[in-house]
């Protein structure tokens, strides 16, 4: 039987490590650290690593990059409140011909939040122009966007399930009219990660102080880890608070302080591993520290030329707020931010139950030049091919009048458009009936829209899975088809 003493003697007979061996082993160890750092910059490796860290209850069935991505980045222009497709991108001459009359018997009446809608038809006062070589009709509310018609893929046959703003904004962002599911941006962030470790992968920009219906849940993560949620940048001169440390605190001091805080937080988290909010908070501290070095340059619009600022309408009071956000979105995707969502009229300001002429004139006036500036700027920089731009709201508006000069909610048929990111510009997909009330051809549900966006980003919506309590959760709630007609 070997005694403790004999073990000690045996160990003492082993040759002591030589200086050359020590340096070799230390060198390979440092090399491994450097290799891991480089691999973390690779989206596939990084996402697999993220998935592995949730292997107990959150591992997906497959890895990312299911498909060759057509779009590296996504900019989602969300018109909060529901823009009228009948007055922007889907002209219907019959609503003027039958103005003042009820809908024909052949057109089914609809149930709206205000009850059964039997009001007379409200004519459109818009003038239409067939724009670009493709001849896509765009109304005089969007003349500058019309100049980009050959880059637009207009989907006129969208439909959804919600009737009110809260449920409909939730569905267009999360796939469900009930709050609590991850947002589309969170799914993209979860599936692909970010190309810039020093900026958030998902950023949200509002054009005023109000939040959309449902609040921050519409860019949240629901049951997924919180680090995939959208990071809201503020309005005004300081989009990110507390970005610069006090002059009395050096970078080294702040780094040591953060390391100590993270050590305590990690000890706390180890006893509460089921709480993913704690892990997200720790990672948020680290991201905030890195952003102090890199974010100031990303949000510094003074680096842009005067001609660029004018292109986005930043010098005009009407277009300044949304124009600044559009320019900021371009700067963010240039720096590897995966998903940027811009809200126009945040707080349902596109909602036009009355006085639609003034309401939409104001909203379109605020967004027309900035959106066109974004599309043109991305194109001239060679970024539009790899950046998917989406325009739309939570639903459209009815052809019938409400309160004499407005239009009610219409989730049964409405329009969105996509540009860049592998889409086929200068094309119209689907259609609504003769009065623009119902989608009738190539109908595209919200789940279909989400499946298509994910497909363009290189993600198969059926394979992008998050395990939740033994149930495989998907962004499209086990539904949806890819709208292949939008592809170039």
C-alpha cells in the first residue's frame, strides 16, 4: 500500500519544469486567449457560444446562419399608429368614384374597434405619380420616397389579427397580439449576435418622448435572456446617458471598479442561475464600459458633411427629429449594429380617426425626406445591398370614413415595403380588393413578413428555436411562410 510519504517522494522524483517548457506553455496559453478573442468576432462561433451557455433550458435545435444571408443589417422604419395605404402606396380609384356611398354589397363589412363599420366611403385627395422605370405609383405625400421607387418592393397584401393599437403593435413587433414574446429584433440579435462587440446589437430610436403602445415590451425579449433586448437611445444631444466618465476617474480605475463589481455580481448569480436578468445586467456593465470608448464616435453627427445633413433634412424643424434618427441608423449599421428600429410618431401619432389630411400631411412631411435620404445615402455608399430597410405600421386604414374626415383601423389589408438587403426593387407583390379593404392575392400575414425578414438575414424561421420549459419557441409562433416574390 502506497503511503502519503511515498506519494510525496514519487512526486519529488519528477523532473522540475525547465524554463524553456514554462515559456512554451505560457505562450500557447496566451495564444489561446487571443484566438478566443478573434473567434468571438465571428458571428457563427459567437452565437454557438451564446447558445451553449443556455444549454440547460435555452439551447436552440440548430445553430445560426442556416442560409446565406442577403442582408447583414436591418433598419425597420415603424410608422406608429397605422398609415393609410390608400393614400400612400395603394391607389384605389373606386373609392373616389363611389365617394359618399356605402360599400357595395360584394365587399364584406368589417368589425372595427368602434363597432360594425357601415360608414360611407371617404375619397382620397391624393395625386399619384408613376415613379421610376418600374412605374410604381406613389402619392404626393411621399414625393422624395417616390424618387427611390426602383429600390422598393411594395407588399400590398399584408394582414394581421389585432384591432387596437396595443395588440397590433405587439403583433407586428413580436408575432403575437398578446405581450410577453420576444421582439423580432431580439430574435435577430439572438440568432446572429453583433459584428461590433462595443455597441448593442439591437438599437431603438424614437422621434419623441412617448413610447409606442405596449411600451418597451415591443422591443423586449419576453422569455429569452434580457441581453438580446433593444437598447433605446434617447432623443436630443445625448442619446446615451453617462457615456463619459468623470474627469477625476481614470480608465484604469474604472476598469478595476467594474471588475470588482462583476466579481460580486457573479458570486450572487451563481446561487441564482435561473435568473437570466442577472447575467444580462453583468454583460450590460461590460458593454457600457466598452461603449464609453466607441459610442461617442458612432453618434457624433458633426463628422457628417453639410450636404449629407441636408439630404436627411436635419436643418429643417419638420424633418430634424426623424432625419437625425435615420442618419444615426446609417452610422450604426456601418459599425456593425445588427438591427435598428426607428419609430415615427411614437405614441400612435399616425392614428387618423379624424382629420386625416392634416394628420398624414404632418407625418409624411416629417418622414418623406429623411427616408429618401437614408435610401439614397445607403445606396451611394454601397450599403443598400447588404442593409434591409422596412417601412410600415401595425395596420392600414379603412376606405370608409370615420367622423366625416378620418379613417378607422384596417388590419385586413394594408401595405409595407422593403428595400435593399436582397429584395427585388421596383416590384409590387400582392393586392387588396378594389376598395383596399381586404388582402385578396398573395396574402401576407405578419408571420409571413417576419419569416421573410429572418430569411433575408440568413435565418430559417423554422430552425431558429429557443427552448422554453421543454417547448420549442419560434419567432413566427410555428406559422409563416417566406414570401419568395420579394427576393432579387
